[in-house]
C-alpha cells in the first residue's frame, strides 16, 4: 500500500464522497456558463422581475432549513453496539445524510436555472442567486470535512454508543469535539 493510499476502506468512501461533492459543485459553475450562452449578453444583469429574484432566494432559505433539520438526522447508535457494527452504521448514516444534504443544496441552483426561463425579462440574475446559494450550502454543509464528520458523529453517539466515525474517516476523535458517548460514566 502506498503512503498516499487510504488506510481503511472508510477513508476510500470519504474520498469518493468528496469527489461527488466536488463534481456537483463544479456542475453548479458549469450550469452558470451554460446560462451565459442562453441569455443574450446585453441582458445578463437586467432585473428579471419579482419571481426571478424571489424564487431562488426563498428556495435557498428553505433548502438551508431542510439541511439543518432533515439533513443531519441520523439514527443514534445504542451503547451496547459492537465496535465494528457501530462504525459500519455510522459510515452508512453519514453517507445517507450526505446525499440528503447534497440534494437539498443543489435545489436552489436548479430553481435559479428554471427561474431564468420563467422570469419576465431574460437575465442571469436568478441563476446567479440560486447558484451562489447552492455553492454556499455545498461548502458549509455538504463537502465532507472534519467538522461535518464530527457533527454527524455527535448525532450518532448521542445515546452512548461510539461510532468512531471520525477515526474511520482518518480524523482524530476527541471527547467533546467528536463524540459524546464513551466518556460518559453511568
């Protein structure tokens, strides 16, 4: 095994999730390029009307709310769960919550794209708003970082089980920063 290769299969899964997030982040930018070819350059920055402005913003706020509530929901791991099972459940929970967060984060860009076509005046502004909101959501809540992994690990470990999610993905698990379960005395 080379020095740069993952030391566990879970690190390989983390790398794959990062590639997926990166590809869909790139897609948001590329859709902006496509919109620039569709909308006449003379009207790129004309105000598109109320629907063209409001729709991507409202959907962006709703997507952020959905990510904050539904996107981080993972089932807690019971305290008596064996270590390997707990880690496998933790990785599966992270993966499913990742795809939920990813789907919600992409919606503002897609709505912004649709708003370009339904706006009173052709303009890139609806897509720029929706795309910008999507990029922010992707960066803050979707791209797998140490913070996002530890956020999900805290949710997984809330009932006293220990998922070791951060460790499985190659990050250090530190009591208080990554998990809440095993340091608790009952």
